[in-house]
C-alpha cells in the first residue's frame, strides 16, 4: 500500500512539475510584463527592506542588461516609455524614505550634495516652463524620468553606513565592471549579443567603409563605471594597497574592453582620467602606473597579433581617421546640425531655456533618436543650457570643482580616483549625451555617491578619535 502511494506521489509530483514548467513557459512567452510585475518587483521590494544596500547596487546590475528583455519589459505611460529599472528607482526612493523615517538609515549632509540641490531647483523651474509653454506630456515624462536618476547619488551614499558597507559596495561595482567588460570583449570577438544593453555592430571607420571581420561592442553609458573601477584599482596598485597580480588582471580586462569599443571619445576620456590620476599620485606612483600600463599594453599587442593580426591596424586607423571622418560628414554632420538648431533656441530663450520636454527643432524622418529627436541632442553642455537656460551649465562645473576640492582635501585612493574618473564624462560631453541619459547619469552619481559616503565615514572616524582623546 505504501509503495503504491509512493508511486502515486511520484507520478503526481511529476505531473505537477510538468504543469508548472508548461505554465511558466507559456507565461514567459506571451505575458512577460506580468512576470516583471508579479515576480521581479515584489522580490526586489523585499530585498530592499531587508538589505537596502544590496538593492541599491542591483540598479546598476539591472541597467547592465544581464536580465533578458522578456523579463524586463517597457511600460508606456502617457506616451512615454518607462522601464523596469525606472520602477526600481522609484521603489528605492520610497523605501529609502521609509527607512530614514524609522531610523534604519541616516541622512548626512555634505557639500558634494549642493550642486545636486541646485540642479533639482533648476528641474522644478524647467518643469514649470514646460507647463507654461504647453510642452508635450510624453516628452516631459521622458526628461523627468531621465533627470530622476540624479537622485541615485543620495540612495548610494545613504545605503553605505560603515566601512564594511563601503568595501562591499566598491567590490560589487568593480566585479560588475569586470563582468560587463568580459561581455564586451566576448561580444566583440564573437558577434553574439550577451547583454540586452550595449550594441554589437560592424566597425565603420569613416562612415562609408566597413572593416570586414572587425566588430565593435559598446558599454553604453556604463563605460564610466568601468573607468572609475579601473582608476580605483590602478590607484590602489600604485599605493600598494592591493595585490599587483589581482590589480593587473582587473586592469587588463577593463582596459581591453574599453579598447574594443572603438570609441575615440571614450579612448580620449580614458586616457585623460588616467593621466590626471597618475600625475596626482606623485612621481613614484606615476612611474609605477605607466610601467604597469605599458606592460599590459605590450602584452595585449602581442596577444592580438597572435590571434587577430588585423586588429592592431584597425585600432590605429580608428585613432587617426578623425580628420577624414570630419570631411566625409556622417555622425559629425548630424551633431553639427543638432548644435546649430540648439543654439538657435538657446538664443531665443537664454534665461530660462525651453524647459523639460521643450522641443528645439522639428522632427526628421528616420531620425537616429526615434520619436524623441526633437528634445535630445548629443552635446550635453548645450542640452543643459537648452533645458535650464545659460545657468544650467553651472551644474557640471560646480560639481567637478566640488569633487576636486574634496579629493584634494582627503587625498585617498578612492577620492583621487573619483575626481579623475569624473573627467571622463566631462571630456566627451561635447559629443555625447552622458549628462542627459539615464545610465550616463547613473554612472556619474555612482562616482560621486562613493565619494560622499567615503567623506562622511572619514569625518565620523575623526570625530570618534577626537571624542576618545
């Protein structure tokens, strides 16, 4: 009897599991939006209440595109697109406020926050301008969704309450940067898309001539998180704070991944940040840093020559083809057109700008930015002036000056790496939308958020030592 019941139980279990598998397969194939609503977001909410720091760090993980699009669909509200990562951001804000109210986390003010306060004040005025000028609600929603990511600087810094939290969070971001870098390298050599964010395409060197067999893979806006991780590890290697072997491994992976993006702006930004870092750390560290980097570079050249000889030639062509591309036009001509149209609008509305959601030109057929081409442009500096008036440009200048002052005051590996890394989005801001895209903003706030947390913890330690003595 018991054997019969056991067999029936096994058969029943088999059919139950089969039903669940079929049901879930059906669910994932035709109703992925419900999967996100009823699985991902509730699970994330529970994690956020239990381990808020981990939940905050999961937002860059979501942004990296490791979760398939079928599980993270796009919602449409008032004509604007809202992704699951946007829902996650809103949840984090709400849960953070609840935790602060009940004393689970504390908010400590810092001068590094002041540029963000100024920016949010500009956003309030820009939203008012949008309503006055009757800008399209869908376009207003798009840009409000974008600038909301600047709040992440508060979420990250508040989630770090002690040195253990800081070490865990830094290690998480470095490991995430390495994982993203590995996917960039694999995608570049295989052409297989691993992550849903970051394109893989044939390299087009002069906008008319495709290099056969050479692919480029992109980080997207997440490249600045990788550059920060690179500079942080490089500074610690130079100061003998971590193993050289571990450091060289991390530096090699991230450095090669930046190379295979074939982004000239990214290369220049990367170089400038490393140069500033190495000079800042002093002569001995400068020599050590460039010996390490040149050794890694030489090894990379030799490996590339052995695996794919044409790769080195393509890198050189890409680096030296800027003048030819300007003559040809292509993306350069498009950016020039955008800048001219934006300047025309800025001249007409120099004080308050066009407001969030404000259009600065008529739409173009087959635009590279789709339905939002009338509000977005590649030049971040002009975007800030376009949306907030000429005072908008004060925000990034104020932020960089504050970060550099703080780094000079602290003099730690983390603070110097943060200051040097923030130069990367500054360098490319004339040709890229890094200060006006969700994940570009996310990377900027990660850099500043770590510096705020680090600064506050050092203040607390100094205060405790003073009390003890």
